[in-house]
C-alpha cells in the first residue's frame, strides 16, 4: 500500500509504503507522480518504508521502468527505513545517482523530520 502523506507540498512529496504494493497501486502512484512532474518539472520524494513493505514482480518492474525513464525528473530521494539492507542499497545507488544530479540519502525512522528538512533544502 502506498499512502500519500499530507505534509507534501509543491514538488516535495511524501509517501508511506507498507505491506504489499500491487501493480495497480504502483500504477496509480506513477500517475500521481507524472501529474506533479508535468506541473512542476522535477520532484523530490520522501519515501517512508515500513518493515512490512514489499513489491510484487509486476509492481517492481513498473517502478524500475518509471525510475529509469524519469531519472532526469528526480532531484532528491530521501529513504526512511530501519532496514540495514535498504541502507546499504541506498548507499550504493546514491553513488550512481550523483552522476545524474540526483541527491539520495538514507535516514532511520528516528530521523524522519531531518529527512523532510533535507529534502526541502
């Protein structure tokens, strides 16, 4: 499930992802992002991943396709997660994101306010 959070404003968007994300939910999320990209040009995303968050293959493929085709529309990604694997993945991915001028950082759940502040700078 992908939940749009009310702290979102302008091109700074916040989402909470928990439990299973279906291909239909992923497509709805992509459509929302596309509308903001069409309006603002670029987006900054705060993604709060609950420990229960996971994607099916179809949703994961949709997500990957969107990320690859819209990388030039992403300014910053703040990933909030307690997972050490996710922290490692963000660390690796952020190295490559720099080459596309994308800021990407991992934050622990206790750092959620700091993540939102970083995203808005």
